[in-house]
C-alpha cells in the first residue's frame, strides 16, 4: 500500500517547514531509512529519512516551498499502486499547485458526495453546484469572479478548463528522474523545455542544462554595448540564511527591544582561566573558553534575577526555574543557537564538554532539532570577531539576550591608579514589555561583580 509522507512536527513550537532539498526524484527508488528530504525550520535544517522502501511515485511539494506541519509531501509505493486522488488534491491545494480534475465518467460516488458536501459550504449558484457535482470539483478550490464572493457556473467552467490544460501539458512530455531532480533544485518548469523540443521527446538532464545555457546566452545578447559594468554578484536569501532573516525580523516586529551596556574589568577572569587551563584540559579533555566561564557566571546571575530568564507566550510572561542556556554558534550558512539544558545544575567541566560537543555538531551539520529547543536565555559572543559593543536581537520568545564583546587590554583605574587591565563589554538586549531597565541594570551589576571576583563562583 502506498505510504503518504507528510511534513513532520519538529518540536513543540514548529508549525511549518520548508523543503530545502529532495534527495530523490519522481520514479527513483528509495530504501527505508535512506535520507529523502532536508526540511528547513526557523531554527535548523533537519534531515527526514524514508519511512519505507519503494518508488517515489509522486512529489507534491517542490523545493523552497513552505507548508504547514502535516501537509502531504510525497507518495512512496510500488509501480502498480494507484495514488489516491483526494489525498493528492489535499497536498496540491496546500501549495497552490494545479489540481487534476476528475472527469464525470470516472468520478466515483464517494468523490461526488465529497464535492457536493464541499458545495454546501461555499456560496454558489445552483447551476455552479450542479456543474461542480458533475465534474467532481471541490467548490472551495474555485475562485469566484463576482464581487460578492459567489461562485458562478462560469467560474466552474474556467476552473475545469484550466486544470485540464495543466493536465494536458503534463502529459505532453516525459522526463528522466535526473532531469526532474535538476529542475526541482533550480525551480524550473519542465514544460518550457518540452515546448522547445517537440515530438514528445523524453527530457534528459542534458536538455535542462542546454536550455539554461541558451537562456543565459539570450540574456547576454540582449544587453546593448556600452561601458564595462562594475563587477557584482547576487547572493540568494534562502535556506538557513532566509530562516534566520525571517526569525529576526519577526522578533524585532513583535518585541519592544532595548539594549543596555556595561564595561567590566575582566582581569581576574583572565587570570583564573590561565591558572586552571593546564589541569582542566588534562582532566576534562577540552579547553575551557571564556564563553564557558561566562555561561557559568551568567547562569548564577540569572538565578538571582529570574525576570531575565523568562519567555513571553501571548499575554503571559513565564518565569523559568530552569536555566536552558542558548549559546550562539557561527557556522558557514549562518548563526545557530544550540541549548545547554539545566545549566544551573552543571559545573564548568560539564558546561565545557556540552558546549564543545554542540558546537562540533553544528559545524559538521549534525545538529538536531532537539538541540536548539527550549532555550530560556541566550549568550552571543561577538568578541571573537574583534567587536566590543553590539545590540543583539532577541531570540524570540526569550525576553533577554547577552552580547559579549572582546576582552582587550586598556588603561583603566584600579585601586585609584591608572594601569593596564583586561576590559570587557557586556550588552543586554531585553523586551521592554516584560521588564524595565532597572532590573536589567541590577542583573548586569551582579554579573559584573562575579566577573571581577570569579573565584568562589566558578566550580568544576
């Protein structure tokens, strides 16, 4: 029996996902457990494996298309299995693709009853309802032409004609699995190539590449001679970069964000790390970073100022007893924020090991959706790039984020004398809807005190 592959729910907060890549084209065989698609969410790219062995009979959602959780993505089965028409309609309606029309001669009683049931939910003329029932058309999918939103018989006829034309175009040519996969990856309509080939010839991947070259040549020849243009390039805003962009814009749009900064003397923190470094690395197996030390101290400061360890859901501010610390990691495709759960229960050794493993998984592309879920506070360290002050954007729905600058030697006043000290900028962005500036300033003061006197606050 054919298996319907649907958009999985990747975590409690996930409501939709984007197809980033299909590893198989229609007609190709796939084995159970073999990677089938990459799904992009607002947090991570997640690889979905095939739930069974069979042929990819039908792909219903193309790459770069965002669909809700539960949407039908593809059918997997044997070559002689029939794909249920109603299920195919459901998926194609979700992505706005052409929907095959069931002819009256082949419509089953159940399909007609389904269409009639849908007709009762749509404002339509009696003639339109009768015609929809005869043609097996779901009136909910027909766009009304009238200003009153009423579907006419003419609207039904136009819909049927459009779907039949789309079906005829699809039947007019065939393509190899490689050609289909290449066309899906670049978002190309194969019917455009079919019209140039003629004679109903099977489209190959070489045909797709030749068509692209001809289109590029035509575009180049249309440019009038003139001065040599300045060199430029375009970077598509897609994939995880697009997801990050959408998430950050949504965060700025939905929260009243304000940043408060404080410069801190981190000399003793530097001295502490230098003292513990040899023995720590030998015992734990990883080098403790300043980020690791700051995770420990920030976690302790959050326990004294729980308002900053909160998230917003609707009209409620949720104060969390557990500190699930997100630590931003820069990877080739963008920025990802793995989470160290229950940081308040962990010592420096466990923090370092966990942070190191999460960063390695992120850099290798192995980060899982569960690794980026449930964060209550985030630290992002821009100091490694040489910056001092930043205004980080909230990792929604969290209500606060700490941006850490570089640790730099500067002249400073220490014990009433001017001397060289290791100085560090701390930048906290917070949601002004959830808190005012005073509690954030008090949090920074507590964290500053711990950084200046870390001995006793850092435990292994």
